[in-house]
C-alpha cells in the first residue's frame, strides 16, 4: 500500500473515531475518539501512516489558537490580578508535583512521563508537548483521558453540592468574534514561520511555542483581531490524537490493561482534589 493510501486510511479511521465519540457525547471527542480508534487499529496491525508535514501542522494550529486569548486589554490588566495569578501558579505547581511524585514512586514512571501525565491543563497542549519530549506518549494519553472523563463527571456535581453557579461561558479562544480571512492567514503564516525558527533553534516544542509567541505578539499589539473559526481546533486535535493512537502499535494488551488500572487510581486522586479546589477558586473569583 502506497503512502497516499496509508495516509488516507489513517485519517479515515481517525475521523470515524471523532464522529463516533461526538455522536455519543464523549468529552473532547476529536481527541479521545481518534486516539482510541486509531490505537485499536494500530494494535490490530493496520498499516497506518501520517507524513511529517501533516504532523507538524497540528502544533502550529494549536499554538495560534491558544494565542487568541491575548489582547491589548488583557495585557493592560495583568497587574490587577496578582493574587489570582500567584494562587493559580501555586495550585498548579502543587498538583503537578504531588501527582508526578506519586507516579514515580508508586507506579515507576520515568520523570518526563510522570510530569506530563500530571499536568492538569489543556489536553491538546499536553499531548503536543509530550510528543516532542522523552515522555511515553501512550501513558500520558491514557492518564490525561481518564483525568478529563473524571472531571466531566465529578466537577459539575461538586459545583451543585457547594451551591456555586458559574456565570458566563469563556471558552478561552475567540470563537465568538467575526473571522477575518486575511488576519487568519497572517496569523497562521507568522505561526508557521516562528515555529520553523524555534525548531531550528532547538527550542523544546518549537512549532507549538513558535506559533504561540507569534500569535501573542500579533494579538497583544492589536495587529490581528480576528476570531478563530469554530472548526480550527478539530484538525489540530485530530492529528495529535492520530499520532498518539499510532504509538500504540505493537503494545501488549495485558500491559495496556495494567497501565489503565494505574491511571484510574492516579487521576481518581487528582480529580478529587480538583473537584473541591476548583469550585472554591471560582467562588473566590466571584463566579
């Protein structure tokens, strides 16, 4: 089977997984669906392939998308949030340290894998970063998927029990603003150029951070004000999920089952901590 057919087969399997998980209402369907379905195909020996140019498109798209949260107004108000920023940084550091230590001491994870498995942040970002590190992407993907599923189930319950009703719907990226095609083209072109430069300079996760830095400069200076089209997260998430799924090729099923048990224990502890801490943080911030 030639490169084109193998690539088409791989992407078809990934899209099918995303559509299936979206239909059943699973959280982050364009990450979890393709990861699971592609991983299953990889374990069964399917001839999967994803050319490097396609793989590199994912961190550029995600970096540009994440930078859209920045604006001149945001930067001008940073000095007004010192306690919030300090508290957020301290809580993240504490959660990551505790979970990473647990994974290393109890389950024998190597330090890099433990750190990425312990990051309580954006799933696409964590997987994109782990792909360019020495971490075991398979273990990171399993741990992060259980984290996401646990929070989706437990966090709303904790808000209800504490009587907290969050207001607003900040999605993080500017999905609600009008999309300017020229601005979007400038943003993606600048992100690709910065990504290539960062990668050449051997910056870790260069394509992701390069695109993010370029976007922050463009949005922060006001040079670009475009919103992000709602579909733009899908291809980036799909590609990352496909790469993660392909990494399961040749994995022993019994070993995988044992790994899943470990991740359930770990993220059960972390999710319980976040279930009680996040509502209190929302309450402190006034909703």
